[in-house]
C-alpha cells in the first residue's frame, strides 16, 4: 500500500473503530506479557471508540516497557479501557494507577479504605447501620474532580462485589460530542469559561441519601469552585472535548444567568446522547480505567437489596486548557 496510507493509518485517530489488536504472541519482548486489546461489542449494536478490553494481562505481575506503552496508547485511543479478570490487591491497584501520575484523595475521608487512603470505596452496602462506601457516586453525569483546579486525568474502578442485576456504568465520549456540535455553536464556545462546584448537587444528594455526610467547614474550604474552559484541548493529542457536566458545572462566566443556564442545558443534553455512549456491564474483577478529560460518566444504579462494591483510585491531571 502507499506511503500515504501508512501515514494515515499510523495516526491514532484515523481508524477510530477499535481494531482487533494482534495478541503479540510472536516475538514477545523479554518481560512482556502477551495480552490483547480488543473492542467490546455493544448489545445495542451501536459502537463508539470507547470501550476496549485488555485480556490476558495480569497486573499483579511486572509489566515490560512495551506493555506499558501499548496500554498508554489504548488509553489515548479509546478513553475507556477494561482490564478483565484482575486479581489485584489495593496496593497493586495503587501501584498501577501511580504509573500514570500522582494520585488524588477524595474529600469524603470517611469512605477511604483503611490503610490505603488513595482508595475511595464506592458501595451501596450498609453494615451495622453504617455505609461501607459512597453509595451514590455517579448519580449525575460528571467528570471526576472537575471542581478542582487540577481535575482528575483518569479514574480506575476495581470491582469487588457486583449485583446480580443492574449496576452498569455509562460513559459518554466528549470528543465525539464536541465534534458533532454545529459549527455556529462551536464558534460560540470559543474562549468560554465555566465554573465547577462540588457543592452544586450536594444537598440534593443528601436529601435522597441519608448516609451522605454533612460537610465540615474544612471540607467545604477544600472544594472551592474552580474555573475551566468549556472546551478543553488535550495538549498531547490536540483533541478538543466538551468539559461541562450537570453534576458540577454551575454557570458560564460572562453570560447573563438565563443565557448561561440555557446554554449549559443544551450542552448537557447534547453531550450524553446515546450515539456517544458506551454502556459498561461489569464482570467479576473488572478494572475499568477511564479518561476524565475525554468522557463523562454516570452510574445507572442498582435495585434495592442488591450489593455492589468497587475500589476507586484517581489520577491527578493538568490544569485544563
Ligand atoms: C465513580 C463513579 C460510577 C459507578 O466512582 O467515580 O462515578 O457506576 N462511579 O459506580
Ligand atoms: Mn465518578
């Protein structure tokens, strides 16, 4: 094939369909693990670039440098990467997460794992009248920690206990959502900044969930609102993505209140349409790693009586530009 073809296909965004990866059986470098990265078929028949599964990799064993480079590439290309069947300890989850950057600690200290405060327990389980974790994480579409000056680059959620039914997590591609905006709307968004606040939905969540604790003055001070571009650009790839969400984005700066609210409502509705969404149905010991710069996510919830517990690590990202 022509040199042009080679150049195009080498570009990570040219062939956006997840391409079945060779499992690197032949010529595996010393220390490397022969794993494959492949698309996850969607029952709905729709397919986005999000959602590839890594099969045949054991994160409790050392990774070769080539292995890590392949994983990083899969992250950049697909934004939601599912590591199947990981029998890893909290310490191993922390160690793997740290390879991608420094970890962030959640403001709700009471839901951190004992001896591992880098892990936030996400769970609806109540033991002895006390919640074992944060039960309603992800009740609204959001990007983790977008209310911080340096929001989370990525989050990793490791399944500990899964319900028989329900509990799926939805991910919406904010690169595709941005690209699909009408040209005139893209023009309107140039240079706009929005405020993000942890407190926006906090009281609404507390009304629905008796186990959500009141915040202390110190906690409120820790989550002062942050201001970020409405459209952010990944400095590494040049990709633009929408960076607003119903959970945390309060207003667009410099617009009259009504105009700001209307524009945000339009963007929220646009950004989470089904054609941008990958629905993750959890399997035992899945470790799911998503890129908060490029996707929004939402917990679909579990029926009463169903138990669900996952461990989350959160990787600090750059100041969005
Ligand atoms: C989170 C989150 C969604 C879920 O842990 O950050 O939003 O489905 N979780 O548990
Ligand atoms: Mn979340």
